[in-house]
C-alpha cells in the first residue's frame, strides 16, 4: 500500500521526516500515544494522521511481539484517530479497514459504507480488505455488491483484487463463482492458480484440486511453487488420498524442487493422516532447514497416532537443536505426556508456558488440564483450569472427564452443572461421555438415566456408541445385568467390544453366568484374538463351579494360539518414560527400582494388604 498523507504540506517535509524517525523508534502503543501528545502540545503544524495510522498497523500485525490485548487497543486507537481526522483520504480508510478485516469484519464493512458516504472513492487497495471482511462476516449479499462495485470502478484487473475475489468466494463456500473469476483472468500468475486450488481444497473438492494441479503442470506456463504443492498435499491429507500424495512427492523430486520446511511439513502431515508414520519420518529426516512448523508436524503426528514416546523423544531432540517450542508444540507434547503419565515433563512444560505467556492460549490451557488430570494430579488440573482466562467446551470437557475418570464423580457432575450456566457454551457429545462416566463411578443410576434421556430432547445430541456403553456400564455396575443386556440388544448400532467387555466384567463381579454366556458368545465374535475375553470368561465359569467350561475357554485360547497379554506399567525417570512388562527378568537395568518396589510391597503387607488374586 503506497504511503501518502494529504495533511502534510510540502513545506513541512523536514517535520514529516522527524515524525517518521520518532515513530520508527516507538515499540509500543504507549510510546505512540506519548509522541501523539507531545506533537499536539508542542507543534502548530497539521497532525500527521496517516503516519500514525501506519505505525499503529505495524504494532498490531501478527509479526509484532505485542500481545493480543495490546493489538486490540491499537485497533481501537486507530479508530479514534480516523474519527478525529479532519480530511481522511482513501489511504486513511484503507489502513483502518485492514485493521479490522480479519478480526472485526463487521466494523470494516461499516467503515467502507462510511467511506462511500463521505464521497471518498475506493481504490485498488481498498477492495482486498473489503472482500476479506465480506467473506469473514459472512455477508454474501455485500460480497456480491462489492464485486459489482469494483467492476463498475474498473478495478477488476488489479492482481490483488482479483485474487481477493477468488478467496472471498472460497470463504463463502462458492467455488464455482471463484472458478468464474479465475477463468476471466487474462494473464494468470502463480498466485492466481494457488488461490483457485486453495478454493477447491477448502471446499473439499479433491478431484478438482488434482485436476487443477495436473493442468498447471501440463500447461507449463506457470510453474507450481511451494505453496501450490503444500495446498495440494493438504487436500490429499484431508481426503486420505495416499496415491495422489505419493505422486505429488515424486513430481516435486523430478522437478528438482527442494523439500524445504513448507513442503516437508505438508508431506509429513499427508503421510501421517494416511497412517504412514515411517514415510512421514523419512520425509522429516530429509527436510532441509527444518523450522518449528516442521518439528510440530512430526511431533503432532506421533501424538495423534498413539506414538507418545516417539513424540516426547522428538521433542527433546527439538530442544537440543535450539528451537523454541510454541503453543502447537506444547499441545502435542502435553497430549503425549497425558497418554504415558509423564507428569514430570508435563509440569516442566507448564512452567515454560507460564514464562512464555502461553497460558492465555485456550488450547495450551486445555492440554495442561488434560495432562494433569490423566496423570492423577487433580489439584493442579483444577488450579490450571481456574487460572485460564478463556475456556471453551474442550476445556470444560477436559476437567469433567478428568474428574470422572479419577473416581470423583460428584465433582464432575458439579462442574457439569456449572458449565450449563456458562453463557455461550453448549455441552457436546464428549461432555456427556464424561458426565455419564461420572455417574458410573459415583453409582448415580437415576441421574444417569435422566441425563441419557435428555440427550436428544434437551441438548439435541444423537447418542453415540460411547454414550450407550456408559449406560450399559452404569446399569451393569448397579447390578441390573438383565436390564443392561436388554439395553445393549436395543442399541441402534451394533454393540461394540468395549460395551460388551464392561458387561462381561460386571457378570464376573456379580457371578451371573446366565447373562455372561450371552455376552461371551457375542464378544468372541468381535474380538476372537483378545486374551482378556478368554480369561474373564474362564473366571465366570469357575465362580459357578463349571470347571469343565472354565478349562474349555483356556484350552480354546491355546488352540487358537492366543497368549495372555502381559501387564504393563510405566514410570518416569528424569523426563524419560520407562515401560515395565510382567516378567521375572529385570528390565531397563533398573535393579534399584526393583529393590524399592520390594520394600514397598513388604510395607504394604505389614499394613495388612492382601492381594485379590481372583482379579489376576
């Protein structure tokens, strides 16, 4: 955007230069305000509004180190400056339109109307921000009106404007309208192609994304760049299209393009989403000049694919090369800490988030709550939750589910009642999984019944298999095995192994072989290779003195070549998680740990502890 300031006469060139020099040294809104006050009190020359507006824009830009609150304050101050401007220009309005186009699009639209009423003619720099605001609002009618106006003003062929038109229709979910704009461009550059491919990608039209990319390559007029490749790979990732993703990687290498952080991150994400973790790691290891985005892609992929130890190990490697973790890194690593119980590392990341000012990020805060809850430190989970300045549904769900799964059912239900009173929040399906689980742990059968029956009628949520599983578990643990069995029979979707496993465990506890036999026949069909099913079934028969049937289940297990899955525990030592499997042989060379464990077992026995071998 070219800079101009009609309020600065030619005679005051030296003054303008001095103001620009002083403004360039301002690093905060407070400094700009101080300079503003100084100028008004010490100078009789016209105030350089546009220079100050430009400076405020730089303070609120994403690259600025200013906090979000400070950026908002700068935006509000810019609005005050514009309102006090005696003769605003198109440049003045363009700067303030840019302030609000993404964050407050309705404000941008209102400013544009005010600009027109003031008789100021929009220029080619006005419309990109206006079109972005119309897309974000969203305001389809205003968007089309803006399109018509720029055609009327003859600004249709400006590169930034036409690209913004494509993006606007993409945001509005109108890829065909975007394509009409694209087809009307006489001389397309790489940004034109990328805008159209992105429009198709955002609409989930993977076939069209592939067609556009292949046409771009075949025409050979405009060469794809890293952004093109990244967008196409994102479409492959979202659609799980591994075949196209592999072809794109082959094309990148045949075209001699360097697999930099942008392309490498996109390839890693594509392979990870397709379940090809070895391929993702191969690409990651071969990516040159990896930035934090590339490391985040690999760490997040490990975390989301259940490879928590690998995610934590890679995080340590990231720190060794000197890269500073950001909020995305923390969320990925914290979820891995939660999965393996790495409380020591999680607490370290908590301190890091506090020092770096990342506590205000709702995703980081939620990940911390989830980590502490899953590691059993509910005091810290509640503390972090209470300190979060902004909470969403996921934040409440992390606390409610954490309380429920740690056996504090009444506390979880109390938090659920508080959540219902929060303005702008609506409990979702995950919330109810947590609350129904709380009912299971607290033995609140009637409350659970009412809650389940209100899912659709009150909260407009269609029950999922997880909700049905909770109800079956609740009924079974309450001793209502027949009702639980009947409930499972009437579920619209077929009962899964988790639900049947809960019911089977309840049959064992209540020594109900009649219902147990019905469950055994079904769960064996779903999970014929799960050793737990055979062992529990054998125990159910044994408790009813049906020893032949008990022996038959163990024999069937051996006949099918199924070995009992060994028990597994883990412990965190100096940030490293060590897994221990049931075995007579020492593992990890941790003889001191085994000695300490023997001491603890002896102390437990002295306190009167007697293991319940029936549960083994």
